[in-house]
């Protein structure tokens, strides 16, 4: 079951990846850090989703 927390982590990760990609176009020095944090949020959302699936079975 997908909870609001997982959806929130997923959408925030997508938002950070999008902002990091846009800032990469403008050669902002922090763009790699923002993209890395976005990937961490995406990974956290995936792990929470998998944990929920395994816990229910």
C-alpha cells in the first residue's frame, strides 16, 4: 500500500532532481549536491515501498 509519506518522499525527490537539472544548465555549483539529495529521497521512497510490501506478506 502506497502511503502519503512514500508519495511525499517520491515527489520531493523528483522536485529536487528537476531543480538540480535546471541549475546544472546555469552552471550553479550546488547542482550536483541537489541532484544527489534528490536521489537519496527517491531511494528512501523505494525502500519504504519495498519494506511495506514485504511487511504485509
